[in-house]
C-alpha cells in the first residue's frame, strides 16, 4: 500500500462561493476521492488549520508520498514544520507540489531558489504538451497534448533550478508557455511539480490531470528511506 497524505491550506473553498461550488469539501477531499479508488493507495487528508498544520513526526514517518496545495497562507506554515517536510523528502518521502504550491515553504526549501513566475487570471485555455511519453508519470497519456478549457496562466521565467527532467510544457492561448510538469531528485526523495489546479476551475476532476497525479504517486513512492540524516565517521572496511 502506498500511504498518501494530501495537505491543503483550505481557505478559498470556505470563503469563495464559486470555489465552494466546485470543491464543496475542499480540494484535498476531491484529490483524496480519486486517489482513494486506487487499490494500491491509502489516502489521508490534513489542512493548515489542523494542529501543527496536521504535520507531526509520526505522520511524516507514515507517509510515503505527500501532495501539497497552498496559495494565500504559505507564510502561516511555521518554518520548523516546512523544514521537517524537507528533511522527510531528503530521507526518501515522495512529494508532489500542485499549482500555487510553487511558493510554499517546503518547495522553496527543496529548490533553493525564488520559485517566482509570471501569472494572470484571464480564463485562458491551456494546452499541455507531453515532452516524454515514456516517463512513468505520463503513462496512459498517449496523445501529443491535452487541453484544459480554463486555467490560471503561469508563465516563464520560472525561478527553479533546471529540472532533472521536463515532462510537460503548458501553452496558453494568451501566448505564454510554462514548464508545467517537472521532476527533481533531492537526495533520497523524488519531487514532482505539476502546474494545473487553480481553485476556480474544476481541474482536479479532469481525467488526464487525475491520471498524472496517480502516476506521480506511484513514481514518487520511496524505494528505501534512510533512517536519519547524518554524516558519520566510518572505520576502514579492510585491515
Ligand atoms: Zn491559482
């Protein structure tokens, strides 16, 4: 079983009528619902308003892959919690950052850069071009591209370190392009950034988006998790 934890700041779904009508129980529950149908996944959800943002050592120990959606309240996640998440990734936990989580503290810690980008909310259509059909995260996406009728426009330059592999490029009918699917290895952990998912669109009900998130969970799960981050003195092996 892959133990998945979906983290959501859970603000817009409570304060904005449009968002509430799309995700009445929150984005985290919508994601948990489609992942929970997979026989090899066991899904839990936590939100920013839970005690300690829902994140404890025990939770991290028992999470194989964490999914993160945040937007307006990134700063409310305490630095020490963000550091714990980063260290869990360095030890082997898989991590998927969705949409505006590009500015979340754990993502910025793992990237080491600003993670800035250009943005605009103008109801643009997005066309997501598949760059590597053979990567496990793209399994089942067989066309050259797929489209989302409406998304927030994100645009280059995106202030990230070069990804280990670029899987998707988003093009918007306003003219912009963006690196919409990127992977990195961070020590023992695998990280996937996936751009679609603005709260005013039903993006997380899209079949291709769901397929990619499911594939990403299976790709990011740890093969081996190191027990602690240490830099030990070691004796000679041969005398
Ligand atoms: Zn957005």
